C-alpha cells in the first residue's frame, strides 16, 4: 500500500489554531468526557431470544423477510428457502461471498441443482481466452474498451453485476435497528450486497448485538493503524428506498429492493 | 403578598382590559397589587431588530421601575421571555446591571406561570360554557417553557369544551416587526393560523400573548370571521363572574 | 431590462421579496412543502418518542460536536494523518476556488470524462458542476431528487428531499425530454427508468464524488449515509473516489459516531438509520477485488473558520445537516427552499449563508426571514440556538451600519420615547389622536408607512382613549371597595390546588 499524501495542511490548521486562540493543535488528545452514548443506553442488554425478536420486528417493519432455523437443520432449510425465493423471483445467477459459513451450508449445490448459476467472490479467468490471440478479438476488445469503462472491468465484477441475488454473511447484526454489519475483504466484496436487486443474508443468533455501538466497539478493539480497518464497513438496514417522487415511497431503487435474513440458532 | 404589575406597553396602550383582568384575579388570590409608574417597555421591539444599545436603555428603565418589587407579574409570555432569555446577555458587559437584571429575572413571572406555580391556583372556580381553543405563543412555550399552566387552568373551567388547535405549535406570524417587515410571509402564516382556528369551530380563541392575539384577531376581522379572541385572564375573570352568578 | 430583473432576483437580499412573492403564488409548491415537512416532522416526533430520553441525547450530541469544533485543529490533523496512512490523499482547501481547482486537477490526471455524484451540498456550495461543465466533464447527480432537478436545470427546494416541488407529471415530462421515450406519471415507472439510467452512469463513471456525513478522526474513515444506495454505488464502482467535505464534519471516534448517527436519521426522516451507512477507510486494500483504487479527500474551509473563536456563531459549525429545523420552520413551510436564494435554506440557511459568505449586506437580509419563533432551536438535535443567532445577525447588521436610515432613526426615537415614562405617556397620547383619521368602525384597515405592511392582511384595532395606567387609579378604588386581597376567593370557594 503506497503512502497517501497531504497537501495544504500547515497553513490551514495554523489558521484554525490561531482562531481557537492557540499556537498550534494540542500535542495530546484533548480530554473528551462525553465520548460515546449516554450510560442508560449502554446498559441495554437483552437475551439472545429477545434480540432475535427485536431484530425480526425491525427487519420486517422495513419489508424484510426472516427465517429462523436451528443449527442442525440449517443447511437443508436455508438452501430450501433460498431456492424457493430464487425461483419465485426468476433468479438466474447468484453472487456470494467466499465465506466458510456459506460454503458449509452447501448452497452452491442446491442452487446449481435448480439450474441457477453461482458466482463466488473469487477472481475469474478473463473471458475470451480462446480469442485472446486473434487480431479480430483484440481489435474488438480494444474498441469496446475505448467506449466503455465497464467493459474493461474484471470478469468477476461483470458477472456479479449480472446476478439478481447476492448472498452475504454479516459480521454482526444490530437488533435494535434491524441492521446487518458487513466488513469487506478480498473474499467479501462490497459489490455482492450492492449490485443485485435481492439481498440474502445469513448469520448466527450469537452475532446479534443490541446496539450498533457494540459492533463498533468489537470492530475497533485493538486496532492501532487505519489499515487494520476494513476499507469498507457497511451497515445495511432494510431495502433501498426513495420518496423523492412526490413523496411516494419506492422500495428498491439502486441497492437491493428485496431483503432476506436467516438467523441460525 | 405584594405583587407588582408589569403591564407591557402593548397591554397598557391597546388592551387595558386584559391588564385589569390580571389585576383583579391576582387581587382575588390575596395579592396586594401595585403598579410602578416608571415602567414603559421591555425593549424587545428594538432588540429583535438588532438594536441592542437602544434596547438596553429601555430595559434599564424597566429594571429600575421594579427594583423594589417582591414579585413582578406580566400578561405576556413574550415580554417575560425577553426579560428571562435576553437580559443577562444585554447587560453581560456591565456587572452591576447584570446582577440587577438577574435579580429582576428571579422575581418576574408570566401570569399563568405565577398563578399556577407560585400561588398554587389551578381552579379559579370559573364557569364558561363555550367551545374554546388555545393558541400557545412561541415565546411563552419555547423561551419560558410554559406548556402546561394555561391548559391546567382551562381544564378546570366548568362547562368549557376544549378543542385542540391543529398545528398549534406553528407561529402565528406576528414576530413583532416581522409582521410589517416581511409582510408577505407574515400574511401566509396568519392565514394558515386563522384557517386552523376556524377549523375547530370554537367560539372563543384564548391565549397568553396579546401580540399574537392582536395578529390573529386582526386577520379574523379582515376575513369577516367574527370569533371572540380573549386573553386567558379575561376568560378566567369572566368565568369567575359567571360562576358567581350561577352560584356554581 | 429583463436581464437586470433576473440579476436582482438572484441577489440573496435584494431579490428576497420577489422570490417570496413567487413562492407564495405557487400553490403546488406550498402544498408539497407543507405535506413533506408535516410528514418529516411527524416522523421525527414518533422516532423521538420511541427512542426516549431525547433531551439527554441532544445534550450528548451537542457536547460531542462542541468538543470536536473546539479542537478542530487537533482532530483534522489526526484525521488526515490516518487517511494518508491508508493510501488516501488529503487536500486542505481554504477557498471554494481552491477546492474546485483541486478536483479539476484530479479529474485531469484521471482523464475523467464522467463524474457520478452522490448528494453533496458542499459541491453545490462551491458550484463544482458548473466548472466541470466548462471543462467538458459530465457530472451526473445520482440522488434521485437531485437527478430530476439536474435534468430540469433547477436547484433544490429542501435539504433532504430536494425535488418536492415537482409532481409526477412534471417528472415524467422531464424524463421524456431526456430519453425521447414517453412515461406514465406513475412512481413505479419513473423510478424504474431512473434506476436503469443511473445504473449505467454508476458503471461507466471515471470518478465517484461524494460528500461526507461524518469523518471519523481516530481511523481516518468517511461515513456516507443514503437510503437509495447511490452513495454506495458511486463510492464502490468508479476506480477513483473523491470526497468533498466541510472541515467541521467530524467526530473523534466510532463511539461518538454512534451518537450522531442515532440523531441524524431520526431527526431527518424519523428513521432509526438510513438504509445504507457506509464507513470508508482508504482505497481498496491489497488483494481486494472491488472498491476504488484511489481515494481523495478535499477538506473545505470556505468561510467556516471565520466562525471559529466567535463566541456567538462558532456553534453554527455543530450542524449535522439533518434539516429538522426546515421541517418545523413556519416561514420555510410557506415559501420553500428557493426563496432563501442559496444552497442552504431554512433556519440553518438563514444563519449559515451570511456567515459563510461573510456578507451581511445581501445575504444578511436572510436574518429577517424569521419571526423568531424558536421552533428551529427546539428541533435541533445538537441544540444550536438558531433563533438567538438570527437576532445576533440582525445586531451585527446594525453595528455595521447596514440598516436603512429611517429604521435607525425610528429606533433611536423609540429609545428616547420608551426609555422615559413621561415621554412614553406623551407618545401614547399622541397615538390616540394621530390614529383618528385612519379609523373605520373601530379599526384601522388601511395603514400608512410601516403600518401598511400590517394592514395588507389584517385590521389593526384602535388604541383606546385611556391607557391602562390612566385607568389604574379607578381600578385601585374598585379593589379597595372589594376589601382585603383574597377575600373574594375564599367567599367563592375557588381551589388552591
């Protein structure tokens, strides 16, 4: 990772310090006695069963659907629900994170058995390998490339964009707001929860927290350097929506409009 | 208990009846009411237009007028709000006068505040068999925090049918010089307030501030929609008289 | 001749009356604004009640924002160090011009032809789109409301829901003109078109441009909130992500972020959280298969630092841009956002615009577009005393000698007449006589001079012959005749609660 740059800071900050009545910024972190949420809010603590109910109520109030399964029956029932949804909504291709938990559920097999393609979040061989050498192929490729940025993007991205449904396994779920907490990584692309019109999330009940601050605290714990953070941390609370057209609510505008959550007990 | 009346320039000049109702009710509850003659105005018209130096001199006169009072009671949430909220700031650079201002603030109350919180009166024994709606003035409710007192007093008036005013928290469009300076905006606001008031089908509109009431009443009259517009002191006083007559 | 009229209307102060008149004459706009603000106001109230302890939350949010602004030099230093550590680039720009040139440089280096924009008030503040147009760079607004307005070549009328003044038919017409197809004025159809059209821009954009709702100093993260998902799109797909941020949009830590996020969505729309809340920490990491390769953060001053150290106005920098103040403002309710003549409208706009532009003469006129009702302060999740600031702006205008002579004379007269009881009594007496020619059936229906503003829409009652103080003696006699104070009440049986 190359070092980034900072321009114009000295004069800018000097001006701020001067207006704040000092020579320069304090050397030490200023005392911040009001950091974070008020105590009464920190004290909220519900049982796992309560958190499940809380999450489900929040999620379903936003038009999300949920399925609660026991660990033992998870593989069968999750796959069943997924295929049912996929068939109902005419899904032809599914994108998914390269996540151990998801793989253990055997979803790929179930989807493929139903004739639905799976695009895992792993690098893909560039298409047109057979034509790569031909002049015509190259000319065509470069012509396409000149006119379109998207055409020049990776095969994985292009395939993911054509999927109708994306499967993720969040790191946490926030019960009080009905929120999925997703950190990206080389195996867990941002695009999987963004580019499709249907979002399918699976997580364990013990990943539920009461409030988002608990997720934040777990995520920031022990981190010393900004590179320790995921480059993208996404909180997803229900389906994409807009009321910009005459205050009329539209569900599903750019992000997924249909959202499903599976909670494994 | 000695109480000085802070009449306010508006009530003094335009609505002396309201001030008289206040005095009579205070008297009824054991207050010996006096009227310090030196008083004129709280300075709000100048202050709200940005003329702080001018406002300060007028405020100084007001503080002087009440220097020897124990309690100061006013029929205006707006003027009382001016005193409470802005006097410390007006005299921030004059320690002696800042202290005087703070002493003045300590003893100054809006009428319903005084009745309910200091005198502990929630039921004046009034009988007022009318449909009544209430407009909470912005300064009374937001600067002084007067939310319950008028409601409590009204709720105990026998025969009174209370109707909630739709969008009651919206300003009536008075705002002092705003009403003339931004006449178009003010007009839009008072028209909506009047529409809401009429929608209640009440026969009486009651409030704690004559600025607001003068504004709303002025529009009601222009629209030829006669409705009694009363200060709460007037309503209560009339209710007391009616109560006495019917022996309730 | 007509060119001159257009210019005047665009002057924030001089054109205020004309813009007000136009807004008040636009029935659809008024209905739309009232409907929208009622809806958002109700949503917020419900969210506040559900959440509970609202005053404590406000106080906590205020304390956090106050702490950051008081230590902005420290936190911006920490923030920028951290962004650089992730490989991002930070540009501190004192003026809007500097920020625009910085962006153009980045665009040039990337040979960018197409910029996809997430909602960014700051980019509008510096008129970035106009400059991109000059350079032949296409900049597409991807927030649905902003996209509609961009096609219509109009400016937003509300901070959060920018195109409330457009109805479905108008939107259908706008989309038809753009695409050559015809559309039914149905939400589903129109949203469907927008989704498909904007998606193409997401995929093809060279640069994604966003604002920043909250930067987190401890990690160098940028927080973006959106309901539509366009914020995620423009910060994920294009290879280059540029953030333009007001320098004060900062919190120290993720702990603090929780507080402001809780307050923002609830105050803006009544939601617990917007659908997407994304924290971006640097460009993509080694081995990642999506996400921007480059991250640039432009930190903008543009008049903000002028408020630092000002005991009256520094607090205006605490604003989290939720628009709760717009939704309760009775003036905004009737005139909508365009009347304010600037990027920021409503109560926050009336205060911020003169301060950021450091223009008390023209922009300063906005300070009068308020009845000082205080609803904005009551609604503000970080307790900015906007109502006080409006009065202070007026005071600043007076101190700078920017008010009309007639007004200054009037208030000096007021000071003289009302500062002394003898003169006051004389003034009151003369009012009684002066009003006589104007009175019709007990009212003044046609005022002169400043009174005309009143009588434009109201009757003015006549001043009674006797002021209260002239009736006081008689009242005293009446009370004396009644007996001791309190004797009436006990006889009556009124309760002492």
